[in-house]
């Protein structure tokens, strides 16, 4: 009998083993190699009517075998039905199944449950042990019913759109080994405490599910856990629990892209099996790298980027002999790079960029011969580029930009045959570009910007047939640019701005047939723009401003069908703007300013429906603006100032609802301001000064929302270089230089954003009153209505413009008092109300005490500081009058008739003299405008207290 029992037990165990073997996993699956397990005792104990001991007892097997099999079959049928109902309940909670993954999950097909898509069962039974529906794009609630699948070993529902959080009922899945719910971006909720009842879990993937709350300390109970991924849950916060150090089987830990704080727990040093540690992008984590971490000698992958680390890079990193990947970028690490890193001879990826690291690049890095990526950018490294880099034969990318490296570009870099990207820009390197770089035959991107490089471009660089990006801007490189460049047949991006290149742009430029961006501005290029440039069919950006180019704009420009940005400004171009430009339907920016162009804007410019920026100021353009300009409904910036345009402003400009900046100053426009101008609700900079406009200022200025609420922006905008500092602008900024007039001095603005609010209607023939609605322009900074024929009183509503910096209402016919309310304008830096008919006391206030006499002179009877006190007036000293007397007399009181006569005579003389001065200034303004049509205005840089905030 004992022998028979042993044989029977062996058969049962072999059957179970074969059952486990029948559950197969696809090759490369991270779940492969994990046993499914069947947990019979737990299942039957849960039923309460039968135990596994009963099933396997001698009496059950031999004396009552038929009864036992019947009872076993009954229990199994119960569980099978429960599994079926659980799956059907799961499907019922799904609201969308675009890939029809659950199409055969039906009651009618219940007999084939184990053949349903994504379902696997235990052999010879219909018990569900495996669900895999990853990437099915299912939508709906994650049903709690799956918690009754008591033998479930694997649940993979990743890459779907499930909601409702992780059901607490999943804590009943005692057989669960693998749980992957990752990339259900809207699942939400927190980790239920009951989940830690699944003590056999080996694999947990809960990344990218919008999880909230904290990481429970109970994870430390999962001592069999090997893989834990909680990354990319932007609302998961709190500290990293030290109890994770109890998970001594853990080999993969990813907590990146969360809101962890409190530092890296020293207990991580207990994770001796750890291979991969990723804490990247927890920028509030902070602290230093615990030394205990270096007990994890099998670490292959360390990601500690953007976690606000402080301290230094420890020399102990050199003890991690198996380390292949190290990313410590974007922290606050200081000190030098330890030479011991050279001991990490398996290292293939090293990124220490964007820290505070100083000192020299260690020579020992040349020992890391498997390095493929070396990034030390955005630090304070000094000294020379180490010659030992020649040993990095496998390196494909070297990035040292934005440091303080000096010396020359070493010739040894030419040994790096696999080098694809080399960035040495923004350093202090000098000398010439070494011809040996031409030996880097795999090079696709070469960036040497903002150094002190001199000499010519080596002709050997023309052999770099794979080069797609060449960036050498902001150096002192000279000579002829295109001698070798035109041989780079795969070149897509050429940035050569701000050098000393000379000579013409050759016709051979046509050979750069895949060129997309061409930046040649701020050089000394001369000659005409070649007609062959029109053959660059994929060219998107052409910027050749600030050179000495002459001749006309070739018609072939219109053949550049992919062109989005065209900048030909600040050259000596003549002739008209070719109408062929109207064919460039993708054109976003057209900048032709400061040339000698004549004619007018092309009549079909309205075809450029993508146009965002139009700048042609300081030319000799004339005639009327084309009405088709109103069809450019995406345009945001127009500057046509300092030309000779005539006629009325087209009503079609009112259709440009995206327009933010409109500058038409210093032209000969006439007629009324179009009524529809207040439809330009995005407008925040308007300059129509120095024209011949007449009529009244529109009364519904409150519709100009750009002056009231500003233009919203969602994120950071472009960078600009200002005073040697790289500064980020708001996203609504437009990098286009223009000129503004402040107190009759021209200043240049290098960019515009919604903080640069300007409302200029000065030097026209406008009449009527200043509308009270002007006070609704609450974020206006510069307001100039001077030099018109405006009458009435100064509206007290101007005091509502709390950010006003410049207010110029001079040379009008305004009367009444200066409103006392203006004294609350605490940011007012310039005020000019001179040459009006104002009367009464000048308001007192913080800013009013800073203005001098010139702000108030030539009015009827203003008084108070800085003029004479109210109730008195100053009489000039006149020959024949007793100067020993007090020459301040009561208003209207004269002691002697001859004093009256003298004063009248003096007044007549002063009037004649003043009239002559006014006439002289008037003629000077006319002459200045006349001369400006021949010599464009050259504005000064915009400095001083009036600089707009960024």
C-alpha cells in the first residue's frame, strides 16, 4: 500500500508540473520565467467544504474515491463559474472596445472561455490563471470582479484607457505574481492597502496611471518583489519609504517623474540585487547621494537626473564595476569630476550636464572605452579638452557646450570614427577648426558656436558627406564660406551668423538641395542674391540680414515653396518686392526692413495666409496698402513705419483678429481711423504717429482687450541674448526689432511681448475729445496723443491705467485742470502736458514731485510745483522797474501803469519770438520727415529706466 501511495503522489505532482509548463510566455516578455503556481489549499480552504488534506488522505483516495471525485468536480465547477462571471462582469464595465478584443467574451461562447482573447487557463480545468489585454485601447471602469479570480497568476491590462482606480478587491488575489496596469493614463486613485496581502507579487507595473497619494510603507512586506515601476505619476508625492530596503530581491526600481521628496533613503544600500535604479525628474527630492548606495555593487543603470541633488560626485562611483549607464544631469552637484570614474570601464552612457561642476575634464575618462554618449554640458568646466578622448572609439556623441573650456579644438578628435554629434559651442576655445575633423566620417552634427575661433573653414570639411548640421555662429571665422560647404550634399542646417565671411553667395548654392535652414546674417557678404537660390526646394528659413548685399530681390524667391521665414533686412537691396512672394503660402515671417526698396506691398500678399510677421520699415515704399492684407488672418505683427505710404488705412485691417502689434508711424496716411479698428481685440501695441490722420479717436476703446487683460501665454517662449545673458521670454514674444519714440528720441525694441503695451497717435490732425474709455486700457504703459488738435478736458479715467509709464498729451487744445486722480500713477516716469490751455493747481503726488517745468510749460494758468505757487505768478525782471521790489505780485495787481505797458510790450515781443520758434520747430519736423524718406531712422538701443520688464 505504501508503494502504491508513493506512485499516486508522484503522478499527481507530475501532472501539476506539466500543467505549469503548459502556460507559455512570448519570447522577450518581462514576465517570462515566473511560475504560475496553483495555490489549491488557499482555494479549497476558502470554500470551507473541502481541504486539500481531505483530497489527498488515504481514505479519500481509496475508500471513498468516487464520492471524493464528485465533490472535487463540484467545487471546481463552482470556481469555474465564478471565473466566468468575473470575466463577463469585467467586459460589462467596458464602454469602448475599438479593437474588438472582447468580441468573443460572451455567455453563448462560455464553453470556450479558455480560448477567449487574452485568457489562459490551467490545463484540464477551466480555471483562469492569466489575463493579458495590453494595448487593446479598452475604455471603461476597471471592474472589482477580477478580484474573485483566485488562481490568477498574471494580470496585464497595460496600455488601455481604464478608469476608477485599483479596486481593493485585488487584495484577494493571493496567487498573483504579476500585476501590470501601466499606461492607463486616467486610471487614477491611490494604491489600496489590501494589495499588500498579495505577498507573492514579483512584478508590479503601475507607471503612468495618474496615481495620487503616497507610496505606502507596506511595500516592504513584499519580500519576493523583483520589479517595481511607479514612474510618471505626477501626483504621487511624499517621501520614498525606507521600508523598500526590505525588498531584498528587488532588481528593478523606477520612481521617476513623480513628486518625491525627502532624499534617497540610505536603506537602499540593502538592495544587493538591484540592477536598475531610476529616480529621474523628482525635482523636489533633494539631498545628496547616500554612500550606502555603493553597496549595490551590481548596479548597471543609475538615473538621478533632475532631483535637486547637492554635494559632490563621490569617488565611490568608481567601485561600481558593472555600471553601464549614469545620469546625474540637471542637479546642483558641485566639485570636480572624480578621476575614479575611469574605473567604470563598462560605462556606455555618462551625463553630468547642467550642474555646478568645475575643474578639468579628467584624463581617466579615456579609459571608458565603451562610452557611446558623453555629456558634460552646462557646467563650469575649465582647462583643455583632454587628448585621451581619442581612445573612445565607440563614442557617438560628445557634448561639452556652455562651459569655460579653453585652448584649441584638439586634433585627436579626428580619431573618433563613430562620432556622430560634436557640440563644443559656448566655450572659450580659440584657434582654427582642425582639418582632422574631416576624418570623423560618421559626423552628422557639428556645433562650434560662440567661441573665439578664427581663420577659414578647412576645405577638408567638404568631405563630411553625412553632415546634416553645421553651426559655427558667433565666432570670428573669415574667408569665403562656400568654397567647401557646397560639397556637403546632405547638409540640412547651416548656422553661420555673426562671423566675418566675405564674398558673394555663389550660384553653386543650388547643390545644397536638402538645405532647410540657412542663417548667414551679420557677416560681410556682398553681391546680389543669386537667382539659383530658388532651386532650394525644401528651404524653410532664409536669413541673410545685416550684410552688404545689393541688387534686387530675385523673382525665384517665389519658388521656395517650403519657405516659412525670410529675412533680408539691413542690406542695400533696391527695386520692388517681387509679387512672386505672394505664392509662398507657408510663409510665416517676412522681414525686409532697412533697405532701399521702392514700390508697394504686393497686391496679392493676402495669399500668404500663414503670415505671422510682416516688417518692411525704413524703406522707400509708397502708395496705398493693399486691401488683400486683411486676408492674412493669422498675422500678429506689422511694422511698415518710416516709408512713404499714402491714402487711407484699409478697413480690411479690422479683420486681422490675431493682430498684436501694428506700427505704421512716419508715413503719409490720411483720413479717419477706421471704425472697425476696435475689433482688433488682441492688439497691445499701436503706433500710428507722424501721419496725417484726422477725425476723432474711436470712443469704444474698451473693446481692445489686449490693452486690458493682455494676451495669455501657456508656457515659456524663445531665448534672447541680452547683455551677455541668455534670457527666456514669455511665449507670446515676437523676436522682431522695431523703433518707438519717447520724448522725441527714437529707441529700438528687440522684441515684443504683451507687457510692451503702446498706444501712439501723436503728430496727426486728430480732433474732438479724448474718450473716457481710454481709462479702460488698464495695462497700457506708453500713451502718446501729442501734436494733435484734441480739445476738452483730460479724462480722470486715465488714473485707472495703473501701469502707465509715459503720458504725453502736449501740443493740443486741452483745457481745464489736470485731474487730481493722476497723482496715484506711481509708475509714471514721463509726463508732458505742455502747450495746452490747462489751468489750476498741478496735482501733488509721489511722481508729480519728480517732473520739471518742461512738463507743464506753455499753458494758460497752471500753478503749483514745479511752477510758481498758486495764487501768485512770476513777473520777469524788466529794465526800468525797481528790481529791489518783490517781483512776485498778486494775481491781477499792478502798482503802476507803465509796468502794465511794459509787460504788454514784453508779452507781444515774447509772442512774436515764441511764434518764430514754433514755426522753426514745425518746419524742422517737416524737414526731418522729408529727410527720413531718404535716410531711414537709425534708432538708438532702448536703455534706461523706461526699459520694459520681461
